[in-house]
C-alpha cells in the first residue's frame, strides 16, 4: 500500500477558526470484525464520524457505544432512532443540540433517516448530517432534496454532510446536492478515490460535502495512513471510509 501524505491534524487557529477531521463510514451493522473497525476509526483521528448502517436492533445503543469507546470517541446521535445513520464525536466537540430525523417511507423500500447535530470546535460552529440514501433512483433524488432542506433549516452558516449515497459523482442526486454544497473529494483530492471495491466496477458511492465558506484541506480514502492497514480495511466492513480535513471559520 503506497504512503499518502498526512492530512492536517485537528487544531483551533488563533482567529477562532478550527481544522476539523471528519470521517464517513458505512459499518454494515457491525457484523464484521469490530476491533478492526475500531482500529481504522481510531487511526484516522476524527473529530466527527458520520456512520451509516449502525446497529438498529437488540442492544444497538450498547454496541454503538462500545465501538465509540474503543475508537476513543463518544456517541453523539442517531442509530436505530435515525434508521441507521449515526454520529460519533471526540471530546473536542461542544454539543449544542442533536436531532434524529425519519424520512417518509416508500412502500417496498427501507426506512431512511438523518442523524443531525450542531457542534462547536473553538470559535467554529458546525451543522452535521449523516445520511444513507435510497437504492431507488427517484426516492434517492427526493432524499437529496430533503438533505439540503434539513441543512438549510439548521440555523447554521457552516455545515458538513455525507454518507453512503448509493450513487457516483455523475449521478443526478449528487449533481443536485453539488449545486448547493461542495463535494470535498472534488475540491481537494487526497488518498484513494473508490469506496466500493468488493466487485467491479469500483465506485465512489460514499462522500462528504461542506457548505460554502468551509475550506477543504483534503478528502479521500485513508489508504497508507499510519495504523490503517489493508487487512483491517478488508475485515472491518464492506465499504471503505472517507476522511476529510476541513477548516471551519469562526462563528
């Protein structure tokens, strides 16, 4: 595995802005090697983790809390109450509020939802949304609009959103989201590109987006990072994670 230059570390700048490390990860309900999953998350040193397919059934809170603890993080919101999306955070985050949102259920499709929060890092205030969009094209497009509406209604100037979008960068839903938000990978490519590599063709179906005014310092799959091994990535879940470093202006 080739070595990729390191992303900037988390920090608060003298002007009150903050460099924040954000990880998006579909964890397949923790049905695989949970310790490998925790090692990958911990090695990425995130301030925020946008989780998809968190456990949703028996003792789901205990399972998600155990993963957070082993990764050096705490639970923030979501899980079964958001139909799968969840948020984890480091103790660096000051939490203002959280809200779990269930989306309209289309007959024959899975229930979907958003895990949302508003947090502060130093003088920077940030809205956060984790999502897992539908496999069905029309429903996915509608959910993309709901994601934008949710961010617009959070009362924050700056936001980060992302997750398993079930669609590549050229898709109709991604284009819709990209009209308002910046695709972090497109703005500052770093690391690996494809997040789904279990079969051909390999695709980038997991992504992170930020609102205008948030500077993207790098975004991609954290291949070759210290503590992130091919063995752990393969054992942890069926998706590869997306890691970004962003600079959020002071509120």
